[in-house]
């Protein structure tokens, strides 16, 4: 559930000099986090809002799980899609619990099920229900409001989540915590997430793949690793700041650069680190321990090896431009 | 005071007349103002002429306005009620349009994006959010209406104004004082009741901030 396909999608606003979104064709796989990245005015939010039909494309089609979304009732479609926006957009006259209950109520779930769902979701986003259920949005911090926003978007158990710069107005420390939260939730829930951002670091941290947009068109759609090491053109290269090697290492996950375990691998004396750690952590570990290779662990089991050469390779390619 | 105490029956009759006029006028005024405000909100270019026209109406002295209306509706409460309706329009329409425009667009977008229909967005989001602002308008309109109803006594409409005008004509200061006290008390009580209602319509501000 949650497979999304854009087929030659365009949108020209009446009076617009050029299309806001121009002939976008791409496929977002189920369970994938795709960050749409680009400068302001590049059409990233417009593209996102066509998925829940807040905007209607003037050309092309969008398919959700193979169904052309034009053929669905707009309200029915939207109830199946989680939607998180900047400033959270929480209903100020409703308590936290009432906010979370909006979509389940629209879907006419039985009351006990809604109540159970509220507690489940608040616990999931780490807001203890006993303390937060009956508060009003004005009584929450920005980060807490956005946690409620995420819980509310998840309430109807949608296969796909649209997130429109959800952490744009939140301070850096809280933003990092919320990004971690998204990654944690994603590992539990496996939603398809389409996430609009203009923050490169956020995109590199969260994305399985990044859709780089400029002037309404897709410039490059690839994994963070490939974008950094093989940017399609100078626009992508500059946008990602691909010339800052140490920063790059801090943003790339170990899993993207490691080699698979050789068949004759024996659990040696290599220092270990998690596949989610950054290459910067890896480099630091190699320099600190002087070990020739690191063993990469996933859930405690070795899954790969990483050497200084692997780290170098992940930076050299992009530098050759 | 002595008049109030000695003839509570007379004062009560006048008070009820006063309340009846105010109530009818406010009811009609609200029923008119809601569609006008919605129209002005939807059709933007109407805002300037409509608000301008209502604003001009508001500048006409109430006595003059009622005199204008007498040939149309007769020398009775109807003319006074029509004047009250016209006067309160500008207050009600303005509060409602300002209230609707003041709803955070992010909130409305969230409502739409979550799959609420037009009527669900209206009843579950817009109405509860605009209600406190609208009630503030109703409160001011009610005070204005009570004041105009007082002048209504001059036009054979009854009400507490009768005490004032009778008192002036017959040099009965006790009647004048009684009328003034009664009108003021009425205005204060209605104001208090509507203020409580406004407060009640705002659950998010009723509770203590948590930080």
C-alpha cells in the first residue's frame, strides 16, 4: 500500500508565465521516504499538493496504488492520505485528543476504537496521553504541536503521508529530534512518505531518495549517496553543497558505502558501528582506533565491512567534477 | 429609585417591551448579517461597497433614521425595529467578515487536506473559530439596539424610554431617574450575559496555558 506514480504531471496556474510543475514523471515506491528538495518557487509544494488534490494538475495523471486519483472523490482520497503541514495547522478550538480524532471520526470509526487509537498514537509520538490528551494546541510548544500534527496525520492509518516542510519553523535542536522521530516511526510503520523540504541536511538525513526540483522540473531523482557522488549537473552539485567533504561524510549513512560481508568473514577484532551511523562517525572511529576495517552491525548482527578506501570512494567521485 | 420600587409592574411591562424590540431586531439582524458576511467573504469586490454603504447608514443619527422610516412602516415599533436592524448590520457584518478572515489559513488547509467536506469545514472548524468574534459583535450590537429602543418611545413603540420621555414632559424626575437606571441596568446585564457566552465559546482560552 502506498505506491505512488506521477505520469507526465503538469500544472500551470492561470496567468503563470511558466508551468509551476512541468511534465513530472516518477515513481515513489511503497514504504519509501522521498524528499522533494529545491529552492523556493521550484514547484515542490505544488507537486505535493496535487497528490491530495488540493491542486488539480492541468496535464498528466497521478496514480495511487494503480488507481487514477481523478477517479476518486477528493474527500475520500484525502482521508486515505496523512497530511502534515508547516505550523502544524492544528485546530485551536479542539483538544489534542479531538485533533487526533478528526480523520477517524470522518471515517466513522466506532467510539471506543477512536479513543484507543488516540492513546496509541500519542504514546507513539512520545506525548504521554494522560498528560496531553486534554490540552489545547496553544498550550504546547512548537515541537509538541508538530508531534500532535504527525499523530493526527497517522490517525486514519493511511498508506501514504504527505509532509509539507513540517519542521520548517522549528528550532534546530527540536528539528533534529523530530527528524529522528520520523526515522524511528518509519522503521516501525513503513509508510510511504513524500516530504517537501528546502533544507539539504534534512533531505540527506531522512530520504531514501531525493527528488531534486528546479523551475518546476525534476532535475535528478536518486539516493542521497548518488546525488552527492554523481550530481547530474552544477545545480544539484551546488544545491547539495557537494564540495564540503566533511559535511558530506556527516550526512551519508554507513550503509550506503559499506561492502557486503565477504563469504569467508569471521568475527574478527574489528571495531563495530551501526549501519545507521554516518561516514563521519566511521572515519572518526578508524582514525581513533587505527583499525584497518570496521564491521557494520544491523540489529547486532554483522552485515558489512567498511574501510578507509570505501569512505574515500564515496567522496572522490563527486569531487572529480 | 422610589418610582421603580412603587410601580414595579409598570416598569416590568416597559422592560419586556424593550427586550422584545431588541430581541426581534437582533434576531433579524443576525439572520441578515450572516449571509451578507458570507457573500462579502466569497465575492471580494463586494466588500468595499457593502461595508461602505453600511458604514454610511451608521453615521445617520438614529432619530433621523427612524423619522425616515415612519412613512414606510408607520408610527410604531416596526419603524424602530427596522432602524435597529440597519444600525447593527455594520457591526455584525464587520465582525463576522473580520473573524472569518482571521482564521489561520493553515488551519483551513489542514481541514481540507484531511478530507473534510465544505459543510464539515464550516460547522466543525469555521463556525467554532469565528463564534467568539461574532459574539463580541452581537454584544456590541445588542447595546446599540438597547440604546435605539430607548428612543423608540418617541415613536409610539413603548419600552423603557417611555419613562424618560414621560418624565421630561411632566417634570417627574423620579420617572427620569427610574428610566435611566432601568436602561443602564438592562444594558449592563445583557452585556454581562453575552460576555459570559463569548467566554464559554472559547474553550482554548478558558483553560490555563501549560507553559
